[in-house]
C-alpha cells in the first residue's frame, strides 16, 4: 500500500506506540506528514525489549511526521486525560485514535493470578474504553475521525475461551467497545472499527515470549500498518463497525503479493488467535501437501513412525532439558494401531517418554491423530497451526505447551 499524503497535518493518538504494531502504524502515517501522539509507558529502555517513546518519536520525525512522546498509563484516568490534552494543545486536535496497548497472559483459570487478571482487563478493556471516552469530544471535531482497536472478531467459540478465558475476555472487551461505540457514534460520523492479523506478527515482544522461536511462520508488523492505513483512509461516515482481518483488507485494496510481509516466504504461516475456523484453513497448509483420506492411512506404518518418535525423544532427554521445559505432557491419539496414549515427562529427573498417561494428569493434554502427532514431533507441523485449524485440541497450561512447540521445531534440525 503506497502512501498518498492522505494524513498530512492530521493527528493520530496511538497507545503502545513505542514498538511493534503500534510503532509500525505510526511510521506509516508519519510518511504522509501526520502528527503522532506516542502514548506508551516505556520512557526508559527495557532490558529485553528495544524502543522507548523517545526513540519512536525520533523515528517518526525522520519518516516525515511530527511526534509528541507522552508517558501514559492507560489505567490512570487523570494520566490519560493529561495525555489527550497535551496532544490537543500541541497539534490542535485529534483525528484518529488507535487503541493498541494490550497485556497478555495465556493461562487457565487456576494459573491466572488475580493481579494478572486485573492488569489485562484494566489495560485491554478498561484502557480502550477510557482512552476512547477521553478522545471522543475532540474526535467529534476531527477530520474524517476514526477509532481503530487492535482487537479480534467476536467469536463465541469455546476453543478461544477454554485455555485462557481471562485473556480472551479482556481482548474481546476491546472488540465489544467497537460493537457498541460504532453505533453510538454513528451520528457523529466517527468510525469505530477493529483490525486483527490473520497470522502471527513478529515483534520484539513475540521474540521474547517465544524465546526467539517462531519467526519463520510470522509476518512483519508492516502488514498491519498497511491495513490500518487502508482502513483509516475510508470515509468515517460509511466504514464503521467492522471486525477486519489484515489480509482481507489488503486484498480488497488490490494487494496480491503477501510474501513481501513474510519473514520466511518458504515457511508455512502460523495463524493468530481468534481466527474463524474453515474460512482461512487453506492459508496454513502447504499447497503441495496432499490430504490423504482416512481410509488410506496405513496404521501399521504410523505405528512404526510413533515408535521412531519415542526413540528419537529418548535420545534427547536430559536433566538440562527437564530444567528448561519443567512440564508434563499427555497425548491421546486417534487413527492408530497400538500406541494411542503417549506421555512425555520433562519435569522429573532426566525426563521420560513412553506409552500411557501421566498418573493424575499432565500439565498439558494434547488430542490429535497419530499422523499429526508424528508430523509435529518431526517438525513438519506446528502445534499452533494444528490448534488453529482444529487438528489439535489442547487442554491445560498454554505457556508450557508453547515451550514444547519450540522443542518440536528443533526436532526438524
């Protein structure tokens, strides 16, 4: 998506703009000469995450925009109001609000501390509501005013709640703001939309969360910046109340080359959370991969392949691996002849793997076909992709499941 100076002189307030998706959107608008209020908490460098509001502001100015870095905690009402008023004082108004700031914890009910629950809800849902409330009086006077929340489609599917209900509720709260506010603000010609990525987006935060694994199946934040640019260019009186997916938006704009956004165009893409099942499944399987019918599966061959996986894993077991992973896993397999239950103990001693289940239950339970089990442990199928495309059911501790996924990716090497 090329820049067309549509945002020259217009003012955008972007939360969480010091890095990642927020900063990418800021830089995209800055190329048009936009004014950017860089609203984020990071005033001093984080030990593991590069970028502060000041380094982001410097990049925005270099890109051709004007920047106002403001230290803001979106949970603090007085702080938010000061941020908004500082932006209005410097630039004369606000035309665009992008609610991007977010907190995440992919934990089940028992593993979610209430302070973590409160953090997610106060930043994601309450912060979005508060920042919108504070900006609306100025957006009413704005030029083609837009509120854009970086939040997902509202999918009432149990799989998006079961493993991390606290995070899902907090993230869906941002989307519920879209559902309500777009109709409420329609008379004021203020557009309120949501934008969400189809695939995982590789940011510094993602790199830290995944311990540097998973970049290959991800896209750069530029795809979200280009999609946001397209949405914000639309007539605010007409395009409102939409839960947009980045790739769909760009296809409608005539974009056909999506490899430009991929970190590794040869790698199969990893779906993001909260993507509707069915419609996008073919995005995440290699086109050359022929889907065998259930009848054609040679169960004896698969049985042998499971045995090879068990042998391969036994050779990798070590006290160091146990210290690193610190979790137990159960696998319930279908379409198999023989081993239909497999356990992997990476919590005790030097580790263990074999047939059967962990007594009393494991930290994580996986349910899939035997064929997909073999593919995952041979590094040919990402568990995240399998989960998103409904090939895999995961119950239990999601962060620990992600640790195992990183190990599986290394099995291919």
